[in-house]
C-alpha cells in the first residue's frame, strides 16, 4: 500500500511569494505527513525555486521540488503524474491554495475510501478586488459512494478541475496532457471512460485565484491563445469520437456537455477578439461542428448563447460581442 494517500502536483513558473501561499496552506493542515506535494518548476527565472526549497527542506518527506526546462503547463502535470506515489492525485496551480481546515478533513476521509474519483468544492478569490466569491459546490449527494455511470450531469454548476481528484493509477495509465495552456479540459476528459466508483464531499478545498493579469482565462490570454484553444477543442472532439461508443449514456452526455462548454468558451474568444472576420469565424465554427459532430451539435443547440448566435442566423453576433466585452471590463 502506498505510504501517501494523496499526491498534489503544483505547477510553478515565476510565482514569487505566491508559491509560499500555496505551500503554507498544505503545511498548515494536520495531515502534511499523509500527502506528497510535487512542486514542478517549469524553468522559473525568479526566486520561485528558492522559496519552494525552503519548504522542501522543512518537510523533506512531503514536499519535493522537481525542475524541468520550460515546457508549458501540460508538461508540468505530466511530470507530476510521472512522479506521483500517492493513491490519489490532483493538480493545484501554484498561484492557488487549499483551505487547510477542510483539506485536513478531506485527507482523513480519503484514507477510508476506495474510489476512482473524488469531488469537493472550490472557492474563487478575486486578486484585484481582494474578495472571495461564493463557494462552487456540486449537485451530488455528499458522503455516498456511487457509480459514476449513474450520475446525471446537469451542468449547473459545471464540474471543473478544481472540484476533482482522481485515482493515481488511472492517471498514470491513461493520461498524458498536451504541453499547452488548456490542461484543465484534458485533465477532466481523459480519465472519464475509466471511472467507476465516485464520491462527493461537501468540503471547501481549492481556493482559486482569479482576476490576475496574464491569467490563462484573462481576455488578453484568450485572444493570444485563440489558435491553441481551437487545437485543444478539436483534440477533445476527436477523443470523444473515439470513446463515445464505449460509454454509458450518462457518461456520454457528461462528456458531450463538457465539450459544448469548450465550444462556448471558443465562441467567447471569437466574440472578445471582435475583428472583421468574427461573424464568419463563428459561423464556420458552428457549421464545422454540425457537419462533423452532429451529436455534439444537438447538445450545443440547447445553450442560450448558441440559440442567440445560430438562431439569429449570426445577425446578433456583434451585439453579443459588445455585451461580452463590456462585461469583461468589470471582471
């Protein structure tokens, strides 16, 4: 049996003092001896490594710093999976942290169960405004082991990386992420066909920092990584096509709904870019999905933004773009 119950892969690149906020939150829990924290340094050029090494020296049996050449977020998670020894695995971005009190409760619960996936809550924290937003829970019944194939996914709220812990064995066998920015989607997608038993704990674990310049979800980064996002989307569509015949109906719908979320994200990117090709690019996106992935398109049509865009024959793309850009000014 593995000595550690949980491996946490922490992606770290030029984080400065934020890496200390991250590591301190694990060390402030009462279960630091039961977990391993793998700080994957992605070629930082500031003092991130020195700050992380302080904690590694203080907790040598629990914290390890692994340095790689700069290769991108996906490569850091791959390295974390490769080096993980715990029964369960999760990723935590280095600029985020955990709630020590509930993390302690979670680890103690992990030692008493044997499942393939564990869900818990997360809370966004707005860096610029210095305020917490409401905790994001799930619609699952807490503390009851269930068959993942029986779960009816309603997308409200959507399941995210921040909710999710996987069995390490599944990650090692079936998951290798692309090196790009959009690791969250791949992290949630690739293990899905292999999930059997699941459980949800109503605990506030992941503290998700938002509202930071240069964040992968910021408008500037979304515009910059438009091509990469489309590559990732096509990869997820191909993955779904490869596995859909193997999936139980609820799991099939879960993946289809997750993919429609990625398509809506790509729609948002095109609306935020707001260039002269915007309307045609959006039309091409929807036409491609309808032709090549009709099952996904049927789910996509239920989304309100899709109804506005496609239902208006793309005449409302510019008003919707204006609304979205105004909204992002206040985020």
